[in-house]
C-alpha cells in the first residue's frame, strides 16, 4: 500500500501544479479579453474575468470533485484501515533491551579527497572514551587523505567501487570484519558532524536497532552548513515520502523521519549483519536506501537531531551545486517511490 500512497500523493501534487499553471493561462487570456473590451469602450461584466473555455471549466470541476471529495475520503479510509490493523496487533518486533555501558564502538568515516578535514575528524572521534577503532573508508582519493588518516591513528580501508554508497557499504563491512564492535557508527570525514553527538545517537541503541541523525533542526545548524532552505525543504519532503511509503496510522508513519541524507548514524552489530547483504546502492542516494532496507527488515529505527556545520574542503555531494543537489534528490525520489 505504501507505494500506492506515495504515487497517489505525487500525482496529486502534479495535478495541483498543472491546474495552477492552466489557471494562470486562462486568467491571463480573460484579462486580455477585458482589456480589449475596455479599449473598445465597453464595460466588462463579472463573467468576463472568469475562465471562458468550457473544457477548462470541466477540468476545474473534475479537479474540485477529486480534491474535495475523493482525496478526503481516501485519506479517511487509509487512516481507519491503518488504525484497524494497529488494533489487531500488527507485526511489530522489538530488539532486546541493551545496557549501553561499556559497549565497544567502531566509527567508520567516509572520505574522498578529504585531506584537509580527515585529520581533525579522526582526532575528534578517537578522543571519545567508548570509541575503539576508527576506520576511514577511502578509495579514489588523489590527495594525501589515506596518509593523513593513518598519521592520526585511523585504520584505512580501501573500498572497491567508486561512489559514496559503495564507500559506506565497504566501510560498514570492514567494521564487521576487522573489529568486534557491538556498536558501529557511520559518519563523514568532511568535518560537518560533531563527534560528541555520538552521545545523542548511541544511547538510543539501548532500545532500538538503528539511530539516525537529523540535520534539519534549525537550532542545531551552524552558520555556513550545507543545510540551506533548499536542502532542508528537500530532505523534509523526501522524509515525508518515506513515512508515506511505510505508512502506520497511529504514528503517521512507521518511522518518524525529518532527514533522508544524514550519514551520521549508529547501528547495533546484529542489525547491521542482518541488513548488510541487502545494501546495494553505490551512489549518493545510499542514505534513504539504507533506511528503507532497515525498515523492511523490521529493524526499529529512531531519529534524533544532531548538530551540523560547514564542511572542511570541497564538497563532492549535494553541497557541491544546486544542480548536483537536484540530481541526487531525483535519484532519492525514485528510490523511495519505485524500489
Ligand atoms: N571514498 C569515497 N568517499 C566519498 C565518495 N563520494 C563522497 N564521499 C565521501 O562521503 C561523504 C559525503 O560526501 P560530501 O562531499 O560531504 O557530500 P555531502 O555530504 O552531500 O555534501 P557536503 O557535506 O555539503 O559537502 C564525504 O565524507 C565524502 O568525502 C566516493 O566516491 N568515494
Ligand atoms: Mg558531507
């Protein structure tokens, strides 16, 4: 049902936009008609201001019926159906509760040509008491990223396959293979995240499998961060689509999500072992892919706001340019809607 909900929602949005554009054209032509009447010395009537095309009037009528009758009715049915299912118990499972004290933690940092940022990032994570190993997942850097990471005490993992997603998957796999960590943290080596925010994410693992960071909280965004209005609206919109995709009436979505592109996330070892074979997206839209794989595998996923600041060094992702952000957003939209 989730897929149908997302497609119906997007189709309704498109319908609204198309109707607004058509309405503008119709109003413009009515206005021209009124001006021509005035120039001819005749006084226009109220009807002269309204769209005259009978086909367009029929269109407006049908759209009106759809929006005022069919949409509210469908929303009501979906809500009631979901509430009914929830009352019957549903198929929810909960991970066994965890005592978080002394849990061994490994941190995976993604990095590509991040020579300027990686040293500081590695130092920050290594200074945290619970963090054992810091891995830097790296592949095609043309600069000294790997060398600097090693100098600062990180273990460098050379990942096969270019791209952000391949890097995340390779780094997560290496954390399972090379360490005995019970908590695995994925984050970026570009300096945008605060290592200390692990204290906000990891404690959630006492009661859930995967704790996601969210960068869309205004109060936690530092000046110069990548999260401008466009990125914030885009992430909130796509996060809403994920909620629709995994619809749950009592909580308006099986997962409370406000950001789909935040790399900073912490996961229990057993949960990662479960989903790793299904992680397959190599590109920049890996983040929502991992969230969706987790929900499909019935992992319990919690999101928490974290701080976000300006990047050190040149961006390779959505912060690079508006065009790049739109193309990544489009890939994410397809992933959320069609997969
Ligand atoms: N190894 C590797 N790392 C990558 C690749 N693409 C991106 N990264 C890293 O993954 C992280 C995300 O890329 P960023 O350039 O920060 O993109 P972004 O987070 O969307 O945008 P900004 O933070 O604004 O720059 C960074 O740590 C990059 O260095 C890649 O192809 N290979
Ligand atoms: Mg980044």
